C-alpha cells in the first residue's frame, strides 16, 4: 500500500461531510478564507485566477485527488483563487483542524503530508519551466506526457488556458497528432 493510500485510509473516518457541486458552480471564490480540503470522488474541478482581461487556469482536480485553496489553507488568509466545478462533482470534506489533528497523530502521516507538499511544489516548478521556456507545441507535449488524463477529463478551452495558448492553437496542435 502506498503512503498516500495509507493516509487516505486513515482519513476515511474523518471526512465530516459530502457535498455535491453542479457544473460551473464555485467551491471557492477569491477573497474567501478557506480552510477545508476535499477528496474528489467524482467529477472535475479547475483552479483559476482572474485579471482585468481573462481567467488563467492554474490547476485541475480529478477523481481520487485532494483539492483545496492551498494558499488560504496554509496561511489562514483570503485566497487569490477560484475553484469551480467543470463537471458535476461529489466531494468529501475535512476541516483544517481535523486534518491537522490526524496528520499530527502519527509521524508517518506527517511524512506523507510533507511528501504531498513536496510533490505539489515540484509540479509547480515543472509548470513554471514549461510556461517560461517552451513553445506551445512543447508545452502541450510535456503536459500530455505528464497528465494524459487531463485530455480525457477536461474541455479543451480550459486546457488551452492552462497551457497559455488560444483554443485555436491547441486545436491545431492536437489535429497534427493524427
């Protein structure tokens, strides 16, 4: 059994609620202090920020993954993110207090939490390198290799935003794969 699966098994009795989101419904909006974590049982979510011109997709959540407004979760300040359901979602909920009580109950769980945060940071570093260094074609190839599930779960307009390209550019790149 993997370390993360071990933690998820421990969490099984600690989820305090199950919620459902309709397509396009928001879980989190910018400016909220949001101290929950969510286990995605079904559906998909996107994390994004807005500027004066457009939305910028930062991350996606799929079934069997954990999601939350991590900035707010870690620092107890208002989040800069929106989290929105792309598809109808079923989510299990745990509060920060309950989660930290569980994490701090065993050194093994603390190690798993640390590993999860490290993995998240490394993923974000890969993403930054992709966006700063590579052409749209190369960004697509690298993300496709890392996360093929993305292209099965998420509509192309959100993938294009995530890859920092127009939907037309993404469509052209995908068409050339055939």
